């Protein structure tokens, strides 16, 4: 018997655990979404850096041809 005459069962404990874990699950989902967005931004920036690097090399080559 639990406090106040209530009987604690495995089901009660699992229900309580589920309720207590819900905010944690929401935070994990939120952080996972943020990580996914950040990874996409990093990928996009990596592509932009590669493009700018190629442009810089082409510009250097063009300047060498002009001179």
C-alpha cells in the first residue's frame, strides 16, 4: 500500500515515468531538429566556400593570363 491507502503498481509507476519523461522527449526532439537544421546550414556553407574558392582560383588564373 502506498501513501493515503493508494496501491502502487507497475502500471502507475510506468504512467508517472511517462509523464515525467515527456518534457525530456520534447527537448530531445527540439534539439534533434536544431541539429538537423544546423547540419543543413553547414552543408550549404561548405558548398558556398567551395564555389568561392573555385572562383578565386579562376580569377587568379585569368589575371595571370592578362598579365
